[in-house]
């Protein structure tokens, strides 16, 4: 009979691979929550003051600035919830995190004409989140 207590999460905390997987997952959860907070702030700014963002040339994905604000606000709220789920070790959150990051990438790509530098920053952070979560899923698949 073993007197060891089982780990509280589904990761093997005793091996180096388990610790790396735990670190990558923690990174993804924190980054997703951080990006989501940025999107919430971006959404609130667009909803509160339409004149904050400059509309440039006409293009196919054109929406009203207030509509973009609501899109970013809703994605941000969902992203914070999923980021917390990732940090709590919920298995569903890995797939949901990838989905939220992909949708966030698409929305920020379409938002590029309004705020290009910020959209590129959010796109790059989301790419890191997608990489980290896919890395974690590949580690989970091997075990």
C-alpha cells in the first residue's frame, strides 16, 4: 500500500516534462487572461468614445467603432474566464483557449485599419497563447 497522495491536477508534477508542461500551461493561462484584459480595455475605449479610433480607408470588414468595441469587450470577458479555467487546470479550457485566441486573432486582424500597432501586439500575444496551448495538448497526448 502506498501512502502517497495523488497530485491535485492532471499533470505529473514529479517529472521534468510534467513541470515544463505545467509551466507552459501557466504561461498560456496568464497570457490569455492578460490579452483578454487588453481587449476589454480596447472595447471599453471604443464604446465610450467613438472618436478615439481613426477610421481610415474603406475595406470589406468595416463595422461601426461601437460594434468593434462590443466585439472586443465580449471576447475579452470570455478570454478572462477561459484564462482562469486554464490556470485552474480544467481540461476543457485548453481547447477553449485555442478557440478564443483564434477568434481574437481574426477580430484583431480585421481591426488593423483602426489601431494597427495595438492590433499587431494583440495578434502576437495570441500567437504565443496558441503555441503554448498546442504544446500542452501535444504533451498531454503523449502521456
